[in-house]
C-alpha cells in the first residue's frame, strides 16, 4: 500500500490554479476551500513538510469527496488526485 510520502512529487505538481474547484460538486455547494482538491493539496503539502498532522478534522474533508473524479479530469498537471485522496483515507 502506498504512503503519502510516495506522492510527494505528484502533490508538488499542483500549481493551485483552481480548475479543480470549478468542476467539484462538493466545493460548488459549500464554497469552502477545504472541500476542493486545491485546498486538500495545500493541506497535504503541510503534512509532508511537517507543519500539520492528519487528524479527524482533515479526514472529514477528504471523506466528503464524492469520488466523481471531475477534479482529476480538469487538472492541467494530470495529478492523480483520486489515488492520492484514497491513500490518505486508507492509511489512517
């Protein structure tokens, strides 16, 4: 099973352009940055650099994802968003 650190390079490809949020049904309902892939990538960068730890509150946002994969389809960097989010959830 992959670990989050295995996705460091993939996560770092996120330019924070926001295209993922324009297609995310969860973000469109809440307009909460943490509900979109961009916000989750920022959280994961914080985890990888040791600034924050994955906790129940963070997992709450990852589990809100409905798995539609629209964010990944819209990502110009081709980031494996669904795979990364599944890794976070499965490893805790």
